[in-house]
């Protein structure tokens, strides 16, 4: 990977004033009505992190407190003891809010006076309702989620007109992958088209050592995905493939090197195809140690599909193997790496590469980067995917990626 280009390491955390200075100031010729389409920057800065007592939510709250110490962070969850402990570590402006995301009335009460709600309370697979998004629209609260399920993300997208009418900016799939990976892809596509290259093939490759320290939720998500046909696109045609098939050996560069990755049904494939207009799109994922990949293949091949699609049964399975997984995690580490490859009609190939030693830390900075982008007025009312320019203003993508790449060992965009 040394021939790919110069490695760019993440910048230091930006203070609020620096973030404002880095944001686009706009042009005097820009029509005032156009400017008003974007959400207004928040001045009070109260953020409710739902699922805040979990690994992803707690990491997001911590990252927000580091990137913007002035924010008031509300740690939302059901476990008061754990929530109050997390809030105490974040400082005097943070507090615990007891809330059950399944209770619409409790949700709407918790959203009163909040400038942004961050929904990290997964897993999102097999969830039939977008309860938090609906409550956010009802209370006119800006919203992001870390959804990693195709069906849920498009169900959320179905509330676009309601959110737009209510003046609520919302982004779905705003985590690390999907999320930061979508923005990386959008930047590669934008750069290619600006140089008269037409994108032909976009491939997402992901690697996480063990569970990446993200706990049982990511394991539940992985098993549930094994019960779904993989949706990919080949020359403009939708195709269905077997989960955890189609292995490729991909070089993720220094610290990770070559790893096997396998097809999974991930939401960025469909959104990138429809929004970025790339005719061939797919996503693959791999883990370590190598025998976990064998186990995933065995589950996909031998467990009944009905079992893998039953959320309750899968969660019981995860509980039974969790002690073993945690033990192996201690040996495997928590490395996470994303590689986004774009091939163009003019023969040009471009790459984005992102590697961090700890997924449990990196996912927090990734989600926090989206949260701050919304708070700073870079999102129009409506429900958007990360690669849509109305979701994250094109001029704001660079700052978002700088924030998301805090602590990375490698972050490079070869455009």
C-alpha cells in the first residue's frame, strides 16, 4: 500500500470557534432563500444520545465532549446506575435521562428542549417502526441514527416529506460504516466527475478485529445480516447474492495488511447506487481471527434462514457465545479498517483508506462528526443519506472527515 500515496493523519480536535471558521462562509451572490433551506446552527447545544449506556452511544457521547466541550450531553438509556456513571465522567454539563426508545410518550418528553437526538440504540435489523425518528419529527428535533440495516434506512427515508414539512433535518446511517464510508465514496465520485471521469464501479471493503470492542450489539447485527440476501448492483442491474460468499483478499495497508472479506447486505450499497449513480456497487466485510469467518460462513450455510431472521433467537445465540467472543477479542484486538475503491471509465482508479486501532473509539468520533455537522447547520430539512449533498453540504465534508478520523493510524483519500 506504500505506492498508494501519502498517509494523512487526523487533525487535533477543533474548538467551536475553529469549527465555525472552517465552515463555508457563503457568497454574497447566493440567494437568501437558498441559504434558508439549510438548518440553522444550534446555539444552546443540548444533545440527547439514545443508547448512551451502550458501547456505541457511550463512545459517541465521549467523542462529542472532546470535540465540543461546551455541549450539554444527555445520556439516554434505561440503566440509571450506568448512565449516571457515564454522565459524571463527561463533566458538569452532562446528565443521565431515563428513556425507553419503545415508548413514544417517554421519547417525546425526553426530546423537549433538545437541539439534536442521536439514535444509537440498535440493533436496527428487524425493527418494524422508526419510533425515534417519528418522535423527533413530532417535536421538531434534528435527528441522526447509526442504522446499519437496508430496510430500516429506507423506511426512515420514507419520512422525508414529513421531516421536510416540519423543518427537521435528519440523517440515517450516520455512523462509521455506513456513514463515514458513504462520505468517502461521495468525495471520490465528486472528484472523478470534476475531472470528466464517469464512475463505473464502487466497492466498499471493511475489516474489524473480533467485535472491535463494540460488544454484543455488533455480533447480533452480523448474525442477523446472515439471514438476508445480499443486494448488489452490476452494470445498473440489481442482483441477489448469498451472504458471506464471494471472498476477496484485500490489502488494508499498514497495521492490518491483507484480509479476506465477504459479501454482506449493507445499506450503503443501495444508497450509493441510487444517489451517486454508480452502476456497479457492492460491500464486503471480514473479521479476525480467521476462524470467525469460517464460523460466519457455517452459520450462513447451515442455520435455517428462519432462525437467522428471528431477532429474539439470534440475541439468545449471541448471549450464549458472548463469553467466548469477549475472550477472543482480548487477543484479536479492536482494529477497524475501511477501504473504498472507485473505478472510472477513463481507466482512473481512486481509493479512500481509513484505519483505527479501536473501533469502540472510532465509531464515537464518526457519529459525533455527523452530529456536529447537523448542529452547525449543514443539513437541509428532510431525511437524508450521508452521501446526499442536502444531508451533508459538499463544502462541509472535509471537516466531517477530519473530525471522524481523530486518532486514526491511516486516513488517506487518493482522488
